C-alpha cells in the first residue's frame, strides 16, 4: 500500500526547482477565484490582505525556503536515525530545521511550540503562537517514502489563522491564511467540492492502517488511501487533491496546526473527532482525533462516523 519511490531519485534541489515560482507570493493579494469563497472574511470591496497577515505569510514563505535548503543536504532513505522515548525517530535534519524555522519565524512578543524544542510555558500567555513540526513524517523520511514535510502553523488566541507546508520530495508548496485563501504551488485552490461519500478519496494514517485500525471501514463507500504525515494529508485535502482525512488516534498540536489552518483557508471543514472545535496553544499539546474535508462532505462524513456504533478510536 506504500507509494513506490520514483525509480530515478532526483536531487532535492532539482525536484524543487519550481519553488522559486512562489516568490511571487510576496505580493500577496486575494486571487480573484477565491474572493467569493472567502468574502465573509472581508469588508465590502476589500481585496488586499492586512499588512500583518502579509508579514506573517512572508515569514512562513521565508522559513519554508530555508527548510528546502536544509532538506537538500540530506538524502531520504539514507539518513542516520536516533530514537526518542518510545519508537519516534529523530534525525539531524529535524534539529537543523527546528533552529532555522525558529530564527525565520519568531519575533518578540510571540510564542513558540515545536516538536523539537523544549516547551516554554510563557507561550500560554501569548496572543500569537507559532506551532511547528520541522519534519512531519520522519518515519517516511528515513525510509525514503516521499510523504514528509515541514509544517508551520500560526494561531491567534488559540485559533489557526495561517499556515504553510512544503513537501521537498514532491516539490509541493501550500501557503494560506483564513483571511486570504490558499495557494498550491502559487495557484489559488480550494477544498473538494464533492458532496457525497460515494467515490470519495479519504486519506488514512499509514500507521493506523498497518495496525489494522481501518479494517472497520472495509465496507465504506469511499476509497481509503494510506499516507504518511498528517500535516501533508491535511494540506492535500486543503488543496482539493483529495477529499477528506480523519484520524483515530490523538495528535499533537504541531502535527496538525498548519494543516488545519490550510483547510480552513481553503473553505474546508475541520474539527476534532468528538468535539465542536479546536483550541490550540494548550498546556498539554495532545489533541483528540480529527476530521477534515471539503465543506460539502461535512454532513455526510460526520453522519457516517457518527453512525458507527463500534467506531474504534484510541
């Protein structure tokens, strides 16, 4: 069920040659195709993002550019690996990425929460907090599966407002804000317009599938596609490349903050599996499972999951 790596591995820099196209995003304006979808977020006639959001997006773009440079120093599948408590892998790439993203993003008065940084409780008193996973999908990175990314989310008063995700192995670049919409490799995108589950593509956690947790959906009307990195899955759903994703296990804030911001930026729907809304920047970063999809699948998917009396979650 894994994707096969491209049989001719390309150098990271070559794969990402198209990245420079996204420099045009520095002149950030609402794409015409997105103004109707997000018009409720703007005063009448407004088309230019606030200076503050433009600054945040510039920083995210700069940080992801730095991440791309660091990824280029490593060859996926041939990376020395250590292990944290338990079985979670960590590499030198994780540490280098964390330092570079922090330098590019963080300013005085803002908070920071990253998988690879010692937590500073002062973030709990900050209005704006960066929630970052320098390398989401480390297992895929160390085994050479091209389903990993750098993930940057920004929350204001606990709610996601902007995010950026870059998969250097595939050359995909997702950037967006709830105020201004989503772009995918520089083009305006929105989440799936599908309104029924029949024939929909739902991305599943590769780990959950391997453990047999998705066997309960063998009779589902949708197609299940296993994939690594929850951040990357959320980004793909945000851009309408796939229809939905949900998880059966808790996730940390850094795993999902950017992806949730992107889904909301693209007009999609996202919520915790058994709660009404997300609340980020909590003392404990562990959050329950989640649902994310195009807005048209909100009711069909939540009703389907709600009808599963024996829904098995961890």
